C-alpha cells in the first residue's frame, strides 16, 4: 500500500457522513463518485489557509485565486450536504437518537444552524480525524507493548467482531483515551486555537481592545493571555 493516509481520509469522511447526515457516502465502494466531495474538502482547507492565515487581506477587497477556490469548494460542499440534509431530515422512521436527528429535532436550532454545524464537521473533522488516527497507529506500531496493552483493553470491551461500542464502554476505556491524548500531545493537528475579542477587556493589567485576534504576530501575547 503506497499511501495508507488516503484510506484513513476516506474512512474519516465516511464516518462524518454517518455521524452528521445519517448517510452512507460509500467512500470506499464508490471512490469515483465521492471524488468531488474529497477534492472540495481538501481545496477548502487549502484555501482557508491561503486567505484567513495570510498577512495580506487584499483578497477581501479584490478576490484572488485562493478566494475563488474557496468559493468553488464551498459551493460543492453546500450542494452535497444540502442534498443529504433535505433527503434525510423528513425521515422520521429512524428510532436511534443520532447526532443528525438531535440537530434536526432541536427547536432552538434553525435549518441554517444545522447546515452550518454539519458543514463545519466536514471541514474541520476529516483531516483532523485521519491525521490523528494515522499518527496513533504509527506510535502504536513503534511501541509494541503499548499496542498489546491497548489491544487487551479493546478485546475486553469488544470481545466479538459483532460487538457494538457504546458510550458507556468508551467511558471505561481509559487507556484508549490516554493513547489518543498522547498522540495529540506529540503530534497536534492544529497550530492553535484562534480567539477574537468581542469587547475591551483587562487581563493582568493589560487592556485588550475589541477585535484583537492571533492573526498577526504583534497580537501573540494577547492570545497567550486568552
């Protein structure tokens, strides 16, 4: 296998489809058909970095190639997500309280809110899930004793191939959680958590004005304080 990461990417995408849309996208069985979704997700990530993370904000006034790429990828994602959202939101035959069903049935969430959350899951969840899983498998392969200990814990809660994982089981799988957290400590999938002040605040005798973010280096100490 030349690049296992590609399969992890498709696996993450399939799981997010089930989680957020109650839909099986068929990422492994219909790779050609989901190519547009895969490409749009990757293009969106790349375009966000080249716009939001850029020191030059001219793209806000004069759309550049990166911004145009962002629009195209967002339109593709919007079309695909909207299709599954409209197809499944009226289906009340499903008795399971899935994430999608809870979002749809939330009286405080509009359809626009639900759509935004689902789109964010696609944009923020695919790369992060696949990369973290890839690094976790790598670290486990490099540490056979740790791998065996984790295997025993998983076999304890999931003794059969037909076993189903429950929230209660996951809560009790402490070593699994430790492995995931250690993976994210060693190989974090994000450079940081962005913050934007909505009003003037005082932090340890420093006045932090409204609309300060971590986008520019001179605001870095603000982010550390936040």
